[in-house]
């Protein structure tokens, strides 16, 4: 069950031109990281859909662990 984030759109001034602040590469790396994280979460969702009980049993402590 993937969760979606809703981000409000800002309606700034009439100028649509983005200033070149040098953070373009950071935004690109954040997008790549977000895609990687989404794929990991999708994989976890798939495992939980197929065998959630077995997945949870792997985290249950046994006898003083």
C-alpha cells in the first residue's frame, strides 16, 4: 500500500523564470533518491502483500533476545 504525498502548488509572482541558484544538481539527486526510495517501498509492499505474517515473525523477539 504505497502512500502518495500531496504538495500544494505555490502561485508566486508573475515571473515564471527560475533563477539559477546552483541547486539544480541537488534537485536532480534528490529526485533520483526519491525514485530509489519509492522502489524499495514498493518492494516492501509486495513482500507484505504476499507473506506479511512471515515478514512480521522475522522481527519478533524470542526468549530474551
